[in-house]
C-alpha cells in the first residue's frame, strides 16, 4: 500500500512531536530525580526509578516508530534504498515548507535530547559521588571495628602502633 508524500510527511511530523513530548517528560523526570538526589529522598527516588524506566521504554518504542516514518517517507518519495536514508538525507527531496517544518522539529528534538543528556550526566555524578562517600565511610567503620590482622600476606606478624595512653602507662 503506497502512501502519498504529504501523508508521510504528516506522519513523520506527528512522530517527531511524540518523541519531543517523551523527551520533555524524561527531562522532567530527571529534574525531579536531581531534586530527590540532593535532598536524599531515597524512598521517593526508588519510586521515581520505575517512572523513569517506563518513559525510557516508551522512548525506545517511539524511536522505532520514528524510523518507520522516515522509511515510509523515503518510500513515498520513491527514493532508492529507503532503509539507509536519514531524515537529513530525505529533506533535500521535500518542498521548502515541509523541509523547514521537519528541520525545525528535528533541531528542537536534538536540543532537547542534549538537555536530557546533560541532566542525566549531572545526576550520574551525584549518584557516584554519594556512592563513593558511603563506600569510604563503610571502609572506615570496617577498619575501626576489625581487630588487627594476625598475619600479613607475607606471613609476617604486623607491628602495631601504640597509642599515646599506652606509652604514658609504660613510661
């Protein structure tokens, strides 16, 4: 079943709009995640994780739809090798008005994706910084609680430093 170029352009515009809406939703989730990370609201953060995963799954589905729409437009324009063409490659074959609208939608989506990537990078740094802090604290506690090692890996008994109180009692 062949579609007209005009209906293929409309389908692609709708797919780009849907992808933009999903990226906007993901940006809002990441902003909420940032707030929860800085406030250390771990319970709410775990609930937000499920929401983030759901949005990412919908984005994956929408990306497949977007690729299908690009392929459909290439086929409607009767371009050779429609599977390998990108939106930028097809744009030269469109009317100026359609090319401008689709180009604008694509630029907006790319900018929004960059914003999402930056926010995700910031949240990643917060999470890993917090994890590093907790790991260092647990290592300190473990070293304070653990008794001195009986033997080193070389089989030698380690020398223990004496505290100031012990030195005072000896002296």
